[in-house]
C-alpha cells in the first residue's frame, strides 16, 4: 500500500513545482517530482539534526575536500528513507519504470577517483552515525570529463551534470564571501594587513546528505564563483559586449572545471586559486558559525575539527593563522596552536608527482601574506626541532605535505601498509620528531550504496538470512558464515550472482551491442588508468592467454570475460595508450574464431559511480594488481570483495587487510612485496631478465611490437613496449610470471562451482570491517574527538 502522503507529495511537486499533470509529464518531470518528494523528507531530518547540534553545543566536524564523487542521489535518498517500494508503485501506476526514472539522473562526478568517492562515502557515513558534520567543496560546473572511444582511443568531452535541472541543492544567495588573490601586504608596527589585488565572491549551495533510515542529515556545502561586479555597464554602453561580460566569466572560471590541466602556468595558477577559494570560504563560514554560537576563539579546537582531505586544502593552516593574527589580534604562537588543535590531515598517496609543491613565485604572487606566514610556521617548527633537516620551503617551492603535517595534530594514512610506509618514506623525519602524530584509519565504503542499493539480490538474501542489522553494522555479515556450509543457501548465493551477470550482459548488449556470456568468469578491473595500477599487466596476461588458447584450443579452458572500466587523465599519454591497446586487443581477440566462447575483452566507456554500481555486483574476480607500495589503499577492492568477488592481487594498500580478513585461502595472492619491489628495482636490467625467463611474456610483448593489434601501424605501442623492456619502473615484467600462475589457479577454482561460491560468499561474510562507518568512528575517536548525537 502506498502511503498517501509520499504519493501525494510526488504529484503535488509534479503539479506545483513543474506545472505538469501526469498526462503531460515527461521522464525528467517524474524524476524531478520524485526527487523533490524525497528531498522534502530529507529536509525534515536535516532541520532536526541541525537543531539538535545547536541545542547540544556539540563539536562539529568539517571535511574539506576538492572532490566529491557523488554519483546519483535519488536512489541513495530512496534507499536510506526506505521509500523504494512506494516509489516503484507510484511510478508504475503512471506507466513509468523505476529503474528508467532513476537512470535519468546525471552523475554528479565532482571527483576523479578514490579520493573523491571516499569523501562521498564519508558524508553518508557521518550522517548514518549522527556525527554533526559539514562537507565543503567546489560546485564545479563541469565534473570529470565524459569518456568515449573512437578507434579505441579515449575522447574527452565536457560533462554536463547541471545541464538538466538539479533536484538536490539549495542555493544560498545570502551566504557569500569575498575571496581575494594577489595584491600586497602592508606592515605597520609589526601588524600585517593583506590588500588583495583581485576578488571574487564565493556563493554557497547546500545539499543535505541523509543517513540510514533518515535519522540524521548533514550538509554538503559547495562553493560557486561569482563576480563582485558582474557586469561592466560602461563597456556595454560602448558596444563592447564581450568586455561587459568579462568579469562574470572570469570569476566563474574558478568553479568551472574539476582539475584544470596543470601542465601550463595558467592551469597551475587556476588550480591554486581553486584550492584557496574552497579553503578560505570554508574557514570564513566555520568561524562565522562558531562565533555566533560560542564566541571565544581560543575554544575553537574544542568545538571545531577540520579534516584536510589530502594537501589540497593545506592552505587552511596559514589562512586560519592569518585570520587569527591579522584580523583578530592573536599572537602568532597562540594562533598556530589553535590552528593545530583544529586541523588534521589525511595523506592519500606516496607517489612523488602527486605530492603538491608550488613554485614560490606563483605562490607568493597569489598569496603574498600566506607565504610569509608559512615561512614563520617553518621557522617556528625549525626552532622547536633543532635536529630538523628538511624545510617546507626548500627548492624555491612550498611543500604542502610538510606544511599539512606540521599544522595538523593528527596525520592519517588510509591503510595499514600505507601508514607504515608514510612513517618510513615521505614523512620519516617528521615522524621521528612527532612519533604520535601519524595514525592509521583504513578506508571503508558505505554499505548502503555499495551493497544494499547496488545489489538488491544479494542484500535481500543477506537480510532473509540474518536480518537487516548488517546495514548499519556491517560486521554482522559474519553471521553469514554458518549458512555457507549449507548447499541450498550457497546455491541461492550463486543464483544471485548469476542474475547480476545476466543483467549486466543484457545491459551491455542493449547499450553497447557487446555480447557477454554470463557463464564466463567476469574478471573485472575498474579504476583510474595509471601505470602503477597496471592495467597493462592485465592486458599482457590476456594476450598471453589468448596465444596459449590458440595453440591448444581443445584444452579445458575456463571461459573469461575481461572487463575494464576507467579514465585516463587527458594529459597522461601513456595511460591513454594503455586504453587504446586494450581496445585494439579487444577488436582482434574478440573476432578470433579459434577462441570464440573462451576469451573476450570489453572496455566499458565512461566509467563512473553509476557504472561501478552496475559492474560490481556482477563481478566474479577483482583485479587489484598495483605495484606493491604504490596504491595507498584502494576502495574498489573493498566494494568488490563485499559483493562476493574474490581478489587477485598484490600485497598493496588495503589488499593486505582484505586478505587478512577473508583468509589467505580466499584470495589469489601474487607478486612482490613492497620491500621486494625496492630490491628488485636495484637489479640491473630486471625487465630483460624477467622477459628472458618467460616465453609467454616474451611472446605477448612480441605480438604487440609486431603490430598484431595495430595493423599497418606497428609503432603505435612502441612507447609501451620500450618502457616495459627498458626501465619498467612499475615492474610489470617482474611480476608477470607469478600473475600468470595466480590466474591459472583462478581458472581451476572457478571450474569447481562449489569451491568458487564458497570463496565468494566468504569474501562477503568477512568484509564487514570495510564499512566507512567503521572508518568514521575511527576518525571520531582518534582524530576529531567528536561524538554521535544519535
Ligand atoms: C587515492 C589512492 C587510493 C585511495 C584513495 C582514497 C589519491 C591522491 N589517492 O589508493 O590512490 O583508496 O586515495 O584514500 O587520489
């Protein structure tokens, strides 16, 4: 039975918010009306949460992140408010299919990959737990580019998530801050005053984020850039219409695109401006809220916890000091202490190229006061730690990692291994000076999105078996273990996976005309394309396997579908070559009559959150094959394990902890450890040695070099083959042989239905620890000193 109020609310919105009656409403109208119906209920929870936070005077958490990879929000709301069945009923009453309506919503792709998706999972978990929190970010007009393939090559097109009406946000024209750049600094009687040369306005847009069962809702506040004087009337009156609109265009550039290309000086400048724009607006907002409620700024650390999601908002330290010293009259040391009490920093990568360092010229030009403050922070830190050798102001640059570390009271890694490596590599000196500062908070994923809503079949089976307590207490999945010994139950588990595979196959056929056999092993690698993630290791193994199948077509092969998804950064040519190689190999291998029914490759374009939600429930095998020591954590690995796909992987990032929990027998381990990787790199000609020792690898590389996959253009992949045969920094060749061995082990187990199902089900039953609820509770206890208000 439909609760009249939800049905009525949808119809009311259709009529009064969109001016349509059911007979004339189009798909988008229905989606919007449904969304507003859901949003109304979220708002109720939101008001209650806000009021309770004020009334209790509780500490608030502020998450500062340049990225939120949100995906769609309608299903999230419906699932968390338990309105799915009612929505389905109402829509079908008017002849609309629930899934079609949901799929009409554009993905909010305000992020690149794991870091942004983690921020989105955290927002949901913070609300589920009832921790008072605000996420701050940028409302990019264009999120991550839309990817398509032409002749196998990646083509990037702008993404238009705001091209349609957006249901979830509230514009807050009254919440605006002026953010300055450039200009100069006056010093009078030792007192500094910054006079920016240029200013833009940041305007707030709020999206309420609701937690499980609508018990709590927090705010995601995204800033949009606007001109202070949007229109140059004088220019207009002189007929110069382009110049008249220029101020607005310039200001809007700041929130126009996610991650502008940083290969040009202009691109880098814009990026730094974005980082300051986000951070400065957030801090002003935080201080305004704090001052209204509590007043005394010395109490800031008691009531405010600010988490820096990577170094991108690292300017928060100097900016907070600037406000306290220049505007509020604090002395420097006290200001620094207050800032450190509030701030904490999450490191997400050890890759040197991803550790931000800004040239001091650019930095000093854009933020002339801040560079002086950073020098003072550095000098203060050096003075207190005389043995220190590394400065945050070395090599004519500003090192944001060091700055973040020094300004934070806690610094966390995102998996156990990553945290240990932080201590011994990038932050070894700082760790020696501050041995209690680095803590570990292994990443997690929200089970509401990554199991309950993306995999209703499995979620249903779990709830039928152990009740619904697992949804916000994921460790209850361990109660499934006894069921796994029951052959009947295991068959049901297998049937769910098969249904998901059939669904994905049909969808792939309908959407891309790709044929996929649901009986094949769905071998899935989905993530950003990067050399360290080694999609090229996977495709080399695929090519070698193809060769072996051709030589021995009558052997008992396990049919495989190699599924790929992921985007390459537009300027990362090597990664784009990897994409093209996979697609080229697909066109040759998929058309080979000899290996028909045995091996197939499918690279699904435009990988995003929604595509992940389709692929993960249908995956049999999870590829987590990064060079050990390089993947900070991974979160796709957790989603896949949770959905019953055992991992083939290296001892890297959170794979280590996944293997510990699911058990070594239920994980296909291969490859060198992080220590062995270091040793191996020191071996002269390691790639050549590995190739000489492995005929299959030699054959696969030879085929690529011969132009087998690029007929008429044999040089197309010289960049890849020469890299692999030469420096091979990511040790693809050295790990190949063991990867091949592990893959053949997969073949054997997969042919034994029962053994495979058991392994898959144990992965689900033992992945409960990887909930982002657990991660957030860890941050609350060890970093923020924050409490749940539920
Ligand atoms: C990424 C890591 C992943 C990790 C996510 C979330 C960056 C800079 N880092 O391994 O590569 O899972 O962060 O922590 O995007």
